[in-house]
């Protein structure tokens, strides 16, 4: 197992924690989790079972981990996952889709 990466990102006054880790040779997967307010907002997994017998696998896996970690950070900063934050059941119960879209557009474009 290879030591992973942990990064806190502040985006639009929200703090996200991104954690990427190697699950080990018994479960050859690189896993990245994005946490927001203590809950998992997103997960991404990439198998590396085909690399188990390579002599330089640790270096390759470490590069896979760093690439996946950095990619998730970039996507988060680009707003790709912002829509997941709006999944508040109270808002959905109280407002229809048209109202949610109008609220979103007002917040984005003033």
C-alpha cells in the first residue's frame, strides 16, 4: 500500500476534503473521495490490477494517484460538482424545478 494524498479546497465559501489512497495489492484500486460537511460527495476508483506484476508498479501507482487526485481538484475548482451541493431535500420538497432553476440563475448571474 502506498501513502496517499489529502487536500482541503475552499471553493465558493465551501470547504471540500479530497482524499486519494491506494487500497493495496489485495484490492488493487486507487480511490479518491471528496468530502463536504463530513459526507462523501463523490468517489472515483481506478483499477490497477494489470500492474501488479510490473517491477516499477509503485512508481506507476503513485503517479496514477497524483494524477487522479489533481484531476478531481481541477474539476472541483471548475465547478463540475457544484450541482451535488444543491441536493437538499428541504429545498426540493418546498420548491419546484422552475423555482430551483430561477434561484440558481439568480445566484450565479445576479
